[in-house]
C-alpha cells in the first residue's frame, strides 16, 4: 500500500475511534467522499478494534493483506490451490473473495471462494462451516448455483462452487412485467426446492441472483450467510457501519438490511418466511426500479423495514391485481400473516405470466361438452389451510353439479384447523371419508398426523418423520408417503412401516384396488409403478419433448387408467394414461394437478377459476 494511502487510512481510523459508534458511519461516508475501498479499509480496522468480526464486513484475506503489505487477491492469480489453477479475481466483499479457477482434474472452470485464515485457527468454527457446507451441497436444482466441495491448501480453506456466467440482478430494474415475472418464477422454484429440505437462504437480494445468457436464473451463495457466520452472542446495530451487508442467529444479524425481514433485523430466529419477505423485495425492485425499504442510512433502513410500507404507487399501472396482492402478502411485517409458502408465489406468478382464455375446457370423450365453472377466490383456494380442499371439491360436486337448475355458481368457504405445518399441500382424505392425514411441522421437522373427521383430536403417526405427499390405500387402512428419499407405507392400526421403493424427491402417489402404487419419484422424470408390498419399480409413462416432469397421479374408477399433471409450458396440463401402456392423451391445459370428483367431473384450476369438465 502506498505510504500516502496508509497515512490517510491511519488518520481516518483514529478520527473515527474518537467518535460515538453511532456517528461513525456518517463520518466515514463524508470523509471518504465516495472512495468505497478507503472506507472499507478503515471499517476493517475499526471492526478489529471493537471486536465486531463479521465475515460480511471484512473481505476474506483482509488480515493477510494488512499484515503482509501486499494485495493478496492479486497474489493468488496464477497460483495453484489444490487441483485448481487460479485464473482471475471475480469479486471482493460480501462473504469473501471469489476467483475464477480451472479444475485441472475435471477440466472445467469453477468459482473458488477463499475463506479467512482465521477459520483454520478455529477448529470448532471450521467444523461448523463444513457441516453447513455439506448440507448446502445436497441442493441440486437448475435454479441454485451448485456447491461442488471444499479444498484446503497452504493453510487456507476454499469453497468450490459452480461458475455461473451472466449478470446479477443488481440495478436491473425496472423490467417489463413479462420479463420480471419469469425471472421471479425461477427464483421461487429454486427457493421452493430448498425450503422443502428445510434450508433457508437468509440473504436473498438482486446481487445474489444471476441470469445466464440463456435466460436461466441462478440463486448464488445459498445459505452461506449462516455457514460463514461468526460465533457471536450479540451485535450492536449502531456499530455496523454500512447497510450493504451484515451478518442472525439468536441475537445476531445475517443478511443485507434493505432486504431483511422485520424478525431478521431484530436478531430473532429466522426461517423460510424471511426468504419470502426478501423475495417480495426483489420482485418489487424489478418491477419499480426502486428499493422497497433501503434508505440512505442504516438507521433509516431499519426503521423502514420495521415501520414503513413500500411505495405501492410506484408499481407500473399494468401490474395485475394478483401480483399486487402477492407483493402485499410477501411483505407483511407480521410473519404469521405473511405468505406461508413460496410455492404459492410461484403459482400466482405462473398465472400472471401465462394468461389463458377463460371458457370451455377440452373434453375427455369425443362428445365434447362446455365446462362449467365454479369461481373461487384464489386466496381461498391457495390459503395455507389447503387441507380443506378435498372436502371442498366433494361438496361442490354434490351441492352444485347435482342440481337440476342451479341458480348460479356458489362460493363455498370453510376451514379445517390443524397444528402448524410448513407443507400445507401434503394432506389426503381417506376413501371412506372418515379420516384426514396431513403433515405437521415442529422445530423444523415434519411428521404425518391422523385426525378422524368426526373429532377435533389428531395424533402423530410413528415412523413418518420427514413425510410429504401422503396418499391412502383403497381400503383406508394404510397410507403411502415419501420420506428420506424413499416411498414408504404405514398401517394406521399398529403403525407397521415398510419401505417400498426409492424416490429421491417424491411428487405424489396413488394406490389402486389391485395393489399397485403409481408414484412420481423425482421432480424431473416419468411416473413409476410398484407393488404395494414392495418390489421392482417400473416406468409407466414416458417424458415427451417439452415435458418437464410427470407428477401427482390419480387413478380413475376402473383402477387401470389414471390422470396426472405435466409441468413446463407449452406441454403443461392434465394427461390420461394407462397401466397397460400405450400413448398418453392430453386432456386439458391446467395450472396445477387435477382431481376427479365422485360425481364424474374433472376438476382443475386455471387463471383463478376452478373448472369442472364432465366425462365418462
């Protein structure tokens, strides 16, 4: 570092030390006059002096640079780090220094994030980071930048990650609605996958989201705010010098203030609701080109998060009402009133981004008949107490379609109260109509609970920890479900448990009277079948061009034919197939999976409307 620069850093450091910690940020902003590098150097010295050692405040290798007098970032270029040849410096700040490197073993380019040398001197902290990194490495999704592994060389530790080309969303807004919504849909898909594994990002912001040249969205630094956190019992917000990045757990701050939820800035424990809040901030910013809450100072930013509303008038006049409602629900300051699941946001965005004409639906038989429509509010249909859906469909079938001269489409609302759940779509009513099985979440763990519909008491089912997407046997005596990467079944009397097949990420199942279970084992594949007693699983459907995956099967009354949902437009919709093989038939376009009502109607949602198509 030049002597003149070093002297300037020292002068500002001593001047800042003499001031009240609450005044330091303002002083440095004025004294550094836009020289961010100078300000960061002073802040790093102040952080060491006050004991506020946040990895989000101090770039990785900062200590090495100060003690050696050289720019460590430049010195790494051209050097070997384990099997990786360091090519160039990509970025500094945030949560470390990131380099472009070449994997000499596999012949691919990677991103290499080097961790502070202090990690190696703290075995407990390093072990904690390694545990978190292994959990994050389990994420495998097209919209999440992958973590390949860890490497150690010369006393330094590095995190090897997917090198994502393209630009981040920082300062990308405002974007046209038809460009912003597909981007946010992909963000929601990535978050949905992580939340299913109880992984929270904690620092969703435009700078942590990239769009590749092909248009694919990638979420970066997933969960690293927690993995790289410094063990520290509490942090005085007044001593954090900038609003660009802070590091929460039990009284600590992890994240970026302008995108942090109210509970996050208070230092409270966070969960997926924090990601939903931050997602809302990103969506708002892409549509308006303005920050929802970030202000000139950290204090003003925190006050805005806790007390102010975004400028809703800044939204483009063409913003659909559903998107406006979605933003308000994502940015509810009371987390108990906030949108419960990011999957609901994805559905709302898909509807707004791909509008479909209302009217007649495609029929299943040659004699096509116009579809009747039962209008329901989308909020009611996708509300967190979705556990009432199956009963609601039956009620609609009986009360509406069996009337000879209906006076008009009725709107029916009711709810079934259950214990708290992070997976409100995982439920099933028994074929005999007497029991309801659903997922309950407690302290980050899920389990199946069973409730007789003639009682308000519910009981957990032993052996069903981690369960999702339960479905019943035809005799209402057993339940199939997915857990631990397997398809399992449990008897409701005696709780006998059996593993039936491998299902890495199950997406729904169905059980016929012949003892065959139809199921979707992964998020991007065909449907499989397996005997209800276990055995070899075999493919029943085949992915055609343009089809993302086959999910959520339901047997038709004959037990041989079934319907299922195909993701990814333009092939998205409801299809019919057969256990006997042969080609599947596309029945109709739909936004999510369909069900068959007892009165013989195919029920499916499309653009905030519940359609009913009669067929034989």
